[in-house]
């Protein structure tokens, strides 16, 4: 049954990178750990409750975006997402709860690219990111997220 298949993941993921956006268009602040409250990541400019309190992107998509944008490589701080995860299909967790360390997030939808990507990455970057921009999430339970924290689905029967 499809509902059973949707609950099966071959592995857990991990946090590879954490970044805060102190101000609009300001350089990202890369951190090794961050406190998460119902308002989002402490120190991030979007620190307010809601469906876009945290942004996540899958590490495995970075080389795809780079290739589609005609670049050798891109770096997480260029994409302005808060958390980079690897090791599990983040998009398969859309509209589900995920546990990252002691934090629980509910993914709320795609994190679409903005036109700023054209300035950051160059011509065509906006379209290169479409479908690969990651997810937005709201905070269900706060706590601390660290580099290397395990990422796993919160499975409910």
C-alpha cells in the first residue's frame, strides 16, 4: 500500500551546514550550532513563527544546481538556506514532521528561489534552482541543532 511505502526510509540523514541570515542580503553567518525556538533560528533575520521559520536544502542538490547553472560548484551560503542536510530524500518529507537532534520541524512546502539568485549565481540560476530549492518548515519543538545532528522523519501511525 502506498501509505506504507511513504513511511519507509533506508537511512537517516545528518546536518552538514548551518547558516543564519543576520539581515536582508547581508553575508550569511556560518555556525556550528543554533538554538531553535518557535520563532525559528535565534539570530536569523526571519526569526518569527510561521510556515517559513526555517529553510532547509538537501546537500545532494547542490551539485545539480551548479551543473544546471553552468558552474563548477556552489556553496550553501550562496543559496541563503538555513540548514543543509544529506543522506535522506528531504523532498519525500514534504508536509511531514522531521526530527533534527532535539528539534522537531513540520515541513510546509517548497522553498522557491528568488530573483536574487541571478545576481548571486549568474544568468539562469533562478531556473537552475527551481525544484531544487529545498523546503520551508515551522517549528513544532525547539531545542539545539548542531553540525552532524541526525535528521529523521517523525513517523506516526
